[in-house]
C-alpha cells in the first residue's frame, strides 16, 4: 500500500486483510491502490482508510474475488 501512495499501511493477522491510510484528498489514489491489490491478488480483503484533520472520514472496502 505504501508503494501505491498510502501514508502508512498494516496487515491484519496472517495476511488476509491489508489496509492503507490515505489523506482525505487522495481518494482517487486510494481507489487505484485497491484496484491494484485486486488485479495482483495480493490480499483477500483490502481497506483504504481516508483520514482528514478531524480523523477518519471514510473507509473503502475491496473484497478480492475468489479464483
């Protein structure tokens, strides 16, 4: 996620879920990062958390389709 523009990122547990923290104004960048995760099958679920000066503003969830 960091390589895709997130300010920071973490993995949950053994890796089925990855989330990145993006600035509120980077919505398009966050959406592109989630799409990239889906195309490369990097995680079962990916979250983009958009944070503004007042804290969490939006959470976008992407479930990678099972193949």
